[in-house]
């Protein structure tokens, strides 16, 4: 059993109080090209040497991870324009958080290669999804495909997960949580204890059982109920005792991991962690970029009249989707954004919080597993189109997303945030230099 000290409860209560080729085509996002040469990249400095605490968070959503892949390539492109071709997202964020498919992206961006640089650049993410998704989620063919899918929902997970598990282990090998190039936060859910388990870099010293192989963590956070099998592994605690983990998709706890990441950092501020001290929890220091994987909230495909007729099967399968999971994950993600918007408004720092999400997906685009070439290519187009849509912010009175006055497009916002991130890194480097010269 996982000890209570390893179960990290939801943190919302606190806050209420390049161009890789695939299939002969080149995938690239026009968001700035390498130009100037940067400083000493690959050596992150603690937040208390700068003015900001920087957080990047990536939602869950299966193959729709292509959408944040497009956004992240754009952001990294702007950073490379400012600081040179070796710039990577991991060099600018104190914490990177991801749930489910976002957890896999987080690991790809933060796990080290033999040169202690990230295994993947942001521009590699979309080609990875285009190449691997059809193998992770093979599509049934023929006239009985729909019937086969409905039958699978009843008798077990749609996919056995063997290829995904093999793929993740091949990429991450034996790398453990403490070895990532910046702090990471990846939510999962323990189905035996019915509690979230948060794999957080900030917890590995106090709770060594959480210092698990990244491969096990990524397989766990991706184990979406009805789609992929739950995942079991063991890890040893500080006394050498084996701790069991019976885990499913992190989206059960937090589809949008932004609030979980903020909570993990806030705990360090309360503890007066030397990397953060003397920053206080309510200091106006957070800079947060939160990236969604798209949703169908504006599709209005379900109605109360329709849902009133559903039994267990109807809630689990309707027209290729799983209404029960869709409702829970959408509610979870939206509540996190609502909380964040309220907190940043209270701190009068709304411009330091950027949520990029497309709520207009329809049809097959809403699927987490429809890995046909046509749908995957269309998801790339969704991401590219999202870059040029206006920045939106949740209206705290209505819950609707509305364009931010004078907020520009998401592409323009990413360029602005890239400049802030670059300046923050340069500030930390200059202060380190001053400290070294005076010592």
C-alpha cells in the first residue's frame, strides 16, 4: 500500500484560500528562427536568483498532444531567436508539469541525453506523434469497426498498451525522476487507494519511493480508463521497503496539471526551500503558461434529453466518444483554469498567466485515439490555427472564454512570454556572475 505521506491531495483548496520529416513531409511552425548566440544554456539557476517562478503545464488528451506540440515548437522557436539554436524549453522553466500525454511530453523535454541536454527539442514532438500514434492506437478497419469498438469497451481496455510501454521504456530507459533537467510534476491516480499520487521532483528527497523510473511514471499517467490498462509497479522507500503503486491516468485527478504544479512550488515556498527563499507564497512571482489539448465544449454534442436515456453503456460509449470521461476531464480542466484565473486576478498579475486552449473541436478531432493520417494531419492544422487565434481568458462570472482586450494572438503572446523568459534567465546569470566576482 502507498503510505499516506505519498498521497498528495488536490491543491485547489490552498488556492481558494527544424523540421523532422514524417511520411515525406516536413512539419515546421513559423515562430522565429535561430539567430543570435545565447549564454550558458543547460545550467538552470534557482528562482531566488531572479524575479520570477516560471511554470509550464501541459494537459492530457492522447493523440491531441499534437496541439501543444505545435504550441511548444513555436515558443521554443522564439527563445532560439533570442538566445541561439541550443536554447531549449527546459532552460527557462523552473517546473514543467504534464498529465497523461502531457506527462510524456514533459518527460521528453526534460529527460537528459548523454550530454545532459534534453532528449527531445520541442520541434521533435509533433513528428514523434505523427510517427508513433498509429502504432500506439491501431485503427480497426472494415464494416464492423464500430461494433468491435463497442464490444471492446464492455470487455476491457480498447488497447493493450504493449507498444506504448515498449516505446516509453526504449526512450527513457532507466532515467529516474530526480535526474530530469528541471523540476517536473506528473499526476497519476492510485486505483487501489482511490487517491491521487503526484510524482514531483520536489518530493523525492523526503519520499524516495516517488523517485521512480520516468518510464513507469509516464506509462502510469497515460493509462486512461477504458483505453489503456492500469499499471502496477513497485519502488523502494527510504527504509528499503517496497511500495506498491496501482495507477491509472493522471487525468482522473487533474487533466490540467497547472494547479498541481503551482501547489508543489507553493509547498516549497512555505518550507522556505533554499532555492526559493526568501520568496513568499503570496508574492507576485509566478509566470505560468498552460497549454490544453483542445476540447469539444462548444460542440454541444450531448444534451440532458440524450443523457437521460443512457445506462452504463451509453455513458461509456456514444458515437465513438466516452461521455463519462469527457465530462469529468472537461470539468476538471475548466475548474483548474477558473481557479488560476481567479488567483492571478487577485494578485493583479493576469498578464503573467497564459492559457492556450481550443474549445471548438468537433467530430473525430475530439478523439484521444483516432490515429488516422487524416486526423493527425488535421490536429497539426488545429495547432497552427490556434496560434493565430486571439488570446482568451475565462470570464469568472459566466465561465465562458472571451478574447482578452488588446491581448493579440496566441503567437504574439508566446513571443512576449519568450522575451520575459529570456530576460529572466539573463538576469539570473548576471546575478550569479556578480555573486561569483564578489566572493
